[in-house]
């Protein structure tokens, strides 16, 4: 671990612990909701990958932009999105962050710089490149971050974004979350070479990082965001991680056979980023178990209130659906 990350103030470490936990508890809630048949649409959960969104977004403020993926709840919450309005959106309610018309794969909040989750694999990469160009034209020091998966790294748009961002020195940070799978295909069966090395032909720095170590992610993002803000151009970060839940929550209902080894899943659960940060805090005498317990209770309370808000919110008026489809409806 780099010296800067290990010298982080205790408050910063506790804030990261709390935010990772918020994502985890919201996702576990959604897993239960999905199993109970409560959700109107599919959810792709981020369980096990929380350190990436949190370690990166700690360097951003509301004016910076992020783009996300179909697995986007963690990015939304890490960037400061409201859990209650996100849950209401996923439950399809009028108080949802997009009025209940977007659902899980479209949670967005421009006031927080969250351009949105995205059902188009790789779609967020181009949107972030555009946001980075806008930031550069505005000259106000904002940066844009694209989160995307290893599957998305095989879309041509990554090369296009690397090319133009390197050429124009755009304030862009490309964060590939390599969780070992693209739907049900192991990464090794669909991806050649190392993703991090795809930056090199464009003269862009590439940083490979343990995506389950929030301090390592924080450190990599520190370097990349500083570079972007200083006008030095883009960076590609490849964060190695694993999704310990399915690709999509209800996959058990349509998969005829398992596509991965249970022992592998269990092994990765032992690298869970949240207990890992807790162990770091205890080992370095930066927190007592009671303190973390108090954080856990506080976060559980926030999630319970968010669920209550979402459950009690009204359904949207179906007559309004087309109003959200066009900027200037005729
Ligand atoms: C352009 C496009 N192609 C295919 C799909 C179908 N699809 C949805 S998720 C997914 C896998 C994406 O894998 P990855 O980018 O590694 O993200 P992960 O699900 O692992 O987080 C695919 C192929 C899609 N939504 N969009």
C-alpha cells in the first residue's frame, strides 16, 4: 500500500467504511425484495465491488460527472445520490429519482453529477468522454469518470474514447471494474490480453489495482483525478474484483446449470472489501468494534427509512410516461 493512502485521516477511512456499508445494505435489501417478487424489473447488484465506486468517488464533488453501468446502484450512492429516491425509482414510484419511469438501470441525478446508470454496455464511456470535453471547454476544473465492466472494455468505444481523450488531454478517468464475468462468460473466454494495457498504445497511463482494497483504489483514483484536474489527460484504471451475487438477481430462475464454481465464490467472499477495511482499522488501532457497530446501526436505520419512503410513495401516472421520452414532445 502506498504511503499516501495509509496516512489517510481516520475520518476519511470511517467515511469510506460507512459508504461501502450503505451500498451493501441497500443491495442486500434489493436482493430480498427481488426474491419476494416486489420489484417491477431486474436488478444487477454490486455486492463485493463497493470499494471501487467508493474509493474513486471520494475524490469527486457534485460538480464532477460520473457515468455508470447496468450495475449502477453503487456508483449512484458512492457519488452522494439519495438512497430513498433511488429505492423509490427501483420500486417504480413517482417519488423516484426519475419519477419512477427509469428503474434500476437508469438511476441518475444531474444535480449530483450522476449522468446515470446505463443498460447499453459501454454506453457510459462515450457519455463520460463528452462530459470531459464539456468540462475542458468550461475550463472549471471538473473531471468525468466512466465506470464500466470488463465486458464493456471489449466494445470499440473504449478505444475511441482513449484516442480522443489522449489527443485532446480530456479530464477523463476510465475505471474498468473487472469482476471476472461478462454475464455468464468468464472474462478469460472473451477477453484477450490485459485490459489495463489497452491504454498504452494511446500513451495513456494504465493502473491495475486490487479492486477489493478501498485504500488501493483510493490511491489509484487520487493519481488519476489529480492528473485529470491538472490538464494532463486521461488515465485508465483496471480494478480487479468479483461479483459475489449473480449477474442479474433472478438468474436462478432461467439458468439450467451453474456457470461458476461455488468454491471460487466463497474464496472471493473472504476478500470482501468491507470486513477488509474493518480489519485494517482494528489492526492500526484507528477504530473500536463499537464504533463500527454504531456506524452499522446508523446505516441500517438510513436504509430502513429509505425503504419506508419508497414503499409509501405513490405509483406514477401512466399518462405521463411519454412525457419522459422526448426533450420537446409534440
Ligand atoms: C451493447 C450491449 N450489448 C450487450 C448487452 C447485454 N449485456 C448486458 S450486461 C452484459 C455483460 C456486461 O459485462 P461487463 O461489462 O463485464 O459488466 P458486469 O455485468 O460484469 O458488471 C451484456 C453482454 C447490452 N446490454 N448492451
